[in-house]
């Protein structure tokens, strides 16, 4: 089962109107009886609001390209890095697993494209079905009214009735979406990803086929790679870890490192080692935030590289090694 999100278009008006006019949907949404022309005007307003950056409205299509509902990121606040989500599915598509697929697709946009930190999901207290549907989602925090009182008050004023408030946090969603998959067979196709973390192809090829290589997956997408090399005394070195540009700065590196640490611990290793260049300021901070301690410095490690490497205006010369007890 898979869904596709596409932008609103007047060509979907009749199908959208038919689904939203079903009593089960109309009553749940609190919609008045309307005409196709009302739906056309709604679509036009959504397109205008998207152009203004206020919303990200999408039509939900099933595997056959059939319209089954709508979903949207609304009231986007880039200062707070938050928004609200609204969605509905046609009655005939309830209980078939489309809800979670549509939520994943729109949250991918919220967290990986817009870079938001949280997405609020509200429901009227009288709308029990909507509440139950949200509670089934494995990456949602339920009942956060006390944690976000201003958002809760705003929602109840907007809906003009008592509401519950839930939230999707990026950390929880990234954890749900991220998985490590061990690579079996040829590794040649992963060279571009490995070169993101080590710019010398000559150096990468020396260890390309050693140790264990893992894909870092975000859903079905390749988000990065990690290569582990066993060392003496029950230690393991994280020789290379790289996140592809589209997923950098979104929390996948942190989650991948957490899973790598768990894998190494389950395999009986007691220490994990990792090295980074003296010029890699972000990496130095990243590993220390993850609980690694500085272990050693190998001077002039990068001096033999064919081309000088510069980061943050600093030439990479020395390798700084970090370690963490498992």
C-alpha cells in the first residue's frame, strides 16, 4: 500500500466534493452541505495560501491514482518551527491503512523539506474517531495540552469548542523513519556517499570492502551510509559515516549514530572509536554531544592526501580520535 501526495488542482474538485459530501466525513469535519463550486473555491484558496507560504495543501492519491482524501500543513510558523496538520479521508477508505501512509508523506515534507521541529494535530473532543485514528500512529505524542497551553487555547478558539491536542515531534518521527540495513554484495555503488565524509577516493577504496557497511535508510530512501571496522580489545571503529545533502541537519545523523551504538553493543563490542579532521568543527561538536570523549590526535594524517582539504576556512591536517564506552 502506498499513497502519493500531489498539489491541489481544480480537476480534483468533483471527486473531492463527492468524498467530503458523504455524511460520515461531512459530520466529522463539521462541514455544511455544499456544491462543487464551493469545493472549487476551496481549492483556489488553498493554492493562493500555498503561494503565500501559509500552507502546504496536498491531495492524497492511492496506488491507482484515485483521490482518497486531502492533507495539509497549516499555520506554518518558521520562527517557532511548527505548524498544524489537517486531513481527512473518504469514508470508503477508512480503516485500510491509508491514514498512516498519508501522515508519513506529509510529515516528510514538514520535517525534511521545511525543517520544522513539531507538527500539532488537534481534534474536537466530540470527534472520537479522529482521536482514535491519531492514537494509532506510533510516532505521535498524545494529550499535550499542558505542555503547549497556548496552542491548545488557540485551537479551541479556532474550533469554538473543546479540543484535544497531540503533537508530532521531529525526533520521534526521525527515529521511526530511520533504519540501518547491512549491505551484502558489491559496494561500488556506495562510493559517492562514502566520499561525502572522506574526499579522497584513494583513501576510501583502501577500506571500501573491509568491515561492515550499512545503508542508512529514511523510509525507502537512501539517506546515508556507515562503515564499521573491528579493532583489537573489543573495540570497533566507525570508519565512515555520511548523510546525503537532502537529509543533513534533520536529525538522521544523530539517530543513525544511536542505532550504530546499539548494534555495536549487541555484537559484544565495548568501545566505539571515530575520527574526524581538526577542521570539521561541526563533527567535533556532534560526537561530543553524543557522549564521545577525545582519545588521541594523529598529526599530519591528512597531509598525504593528493589535494588539500579545507573546512570552515581551516586546512584539514590532523585526525582527532574520539571514543565512547558501550
